[in-house]
C-alpha cells in the first residue's frame, strides 16, 4: 500500500520531551490544501521499549483524554527508559466536537483500521497510526469509556486471543493497569478496531472502558491516571512496580457470548430495573421500553438472559431497535 500523506511535526526518533502535531490533509471548500492538526507528545530517553498510549479515539469519552494530558504535562524525560508516544485526542475532530463520530466524514474512528491512505480523513489517520506508529511499539493501550450512550464499570478490556502466550502477556498488562475489572471480550465487530490492528502486528495491547455517560467521572479519572502510569511501569519505561488501587487486584471477568447482552426489540425510552454494578439473575426483569407512539399499549418488559454482574448499561434514555441496553459480565 502507498505511504501515508500524514506528516509528523516532530522527530519520532528524537530524545527528550517533544510536544508537536500530526498534519493530516483535509481539503475543504475554502482550503484545498488545508490540513487538520492532531496533537502528539513523544518522550524518549536512552534505550528501552516503546509504549503508545491513545485516547480520544471516540471524542465523547473523557477519562483517557484527561489522563493523557496529565501524563503529557507531568512526565519528565529523565524518568523514562525508552519511549512514550501519547495521542491524548487521537481523532481530533471528534474530540473537539465532543462526539463519538467524526463531524468531517461521519466515520467511527475505531471502525476504520487498518485504514486507507487514499480514504476519508478518519481512514487516512487510522492508516498512519497503523503503519507509522504501531510498528515502533512494544505495547499499546487505547483508552475508551462508554461515551454518550453507555455507562460501564471501569475496566481494562482485552480480546480473547488464540495464542496462549499473547493472552498471558495481555492479562499481565491488564493486571498491571489495575482497573477494578479486567474484561476479556469477544467483541461485536472487533476487526476494524485499533486493538485488533495492534494484535495483528503482534503488539501486546489493551483497550478499556472507564465510565461513560458523556461526562468525566472523577473516580474513574483517578483509576485511568494510575493505570496509564502502571502500564509504563509494567513495560519498564518507568521505574517501580505498578500501584494497586484501593479496591485491590483487578477482577477478571468475561462477556462470553451475545446471550449476555439485552437488546431493545423496538425504538423507545429505556427504563432500567437496576443500576450499574448490580448482581443480576437470568429471567429477572431488566427494565421496560416505553413507546410514545402508542399511548394505549403497555411498556415492553425485557428480561436478563444470563446471570452475572451488570457491567454496562444504557445511559441515554432514547434507544433504537437493536441497541444494547444492558451487558452482563461473569467471572472468568
Ligand atoms: Zn470508545
């Protein structure tokens, strides 16, 4: 495939702390040779591993963005052994708009990998991350939260991998991150995600879900800040052992199949029966779906199809047919 048209306005191989921009072509009505700037920070010192930490893959997920801004300000190059690459607002147009999807091309950035140098803005940027940044990396973590639509118990998230050695190394990284939960997932449509791109390149990689509801949750921010530094300690880029959070070691869980999701069968307003984090039982009421278009009809009751921990709930009130309203996790 052709090379990337993206230009990094810093030296990815340089030493010290560099705060710069990626210049991504963006042709507009009033600026045919226009470019969109995406912030990037690189800290490097001596020899050692390279860790890429990313946030703002989705613009309405805030814990990761703020944790990486904090890291960009507070990390000193002399603390580092190796290299840290930070993209605190990776899909910058979506971050600036506070939206999941791009206001430029309507794309979900995490459905654009491995990207296309001749594609839309999001595809060009995804191609650069995949082809120019990932090959430099030994470890990668992409920080997500539930966004406007969902609220999720703070978790490191890894894919169920067929290679047992990679699975062990991934779980060790998740233990080090130290979120209250480590979730091993077989995801809906994982292929075009950054996490899957990193896995295809043999990089030990994690994603995460660190809250949601389109707001910045202070407790989850503290978990994310500690976790980001813990990943650097685990990689050997920072000295010292990973810090354990006040809730203790991470609880390993899984969402084993689609039977652990509750989906809305029709459009409506979702009234949940239980708050996030409730222990729920198969067959118990999950909530009711109200249909404003039919005032004479009863709300539609939905039930859980599995027993476990209510790991993810619908946050926004309005749902469309096919949207998940609850996801249940069970211990691994
Ligand atoms: Zn996300």
